[in-house]
C-alpha cells in the first residue's frame, strides 16, 4: 500500500516540519511507503501549477490519499480529493488512519 500525504503548504509556516511530523507518526505505526510532497525542494520561482503537476504524478502511483488536519486550507488538497474520488483512490483522514493502524483501537 502506498500513501500520499495531503495538506496545506502554500502560505503555511513550518509546513515541512508539519508534514514530516505526520510522516514520522505513520512510520511509527508501520507504514513504509509514504509520499510526502513537502519533502521536495522547489526554487522560489516555481509555480503552484508546476508543483501540482509533479505531485499528481506521484499521487497516481498511490493507493490512499491521507488528509492531514490542515487539508481544508489547501487548494491543492481539494484538487487531489476530486481526482481520487473520480479514480476511486481511497481517501482517509490522518487520525482515522492512525486509529486503523493502532493495535488496540476501540
């Protein structure tokens, strides 16, 4: 299973740390294949459109879109959700996935 992290990046302070924290928590619970779009370095002049085209190529290789808590602030996350719904790629909120992964979740 391949997971794609989706959340707000544009105009979000410390977005790299925010995404990394969530990636690390998933790894703690045994998730190995995670695409973290915030882990890439982009030049300041890179456009939103160019970055989204790059990220969407990776999303197409994933089985599950994981919505981070701040996803509602993201225009890109909304595009990703739309695409996943149309292509029947699983969509799950981060905390719901953690509950699934926890061995003693109620």
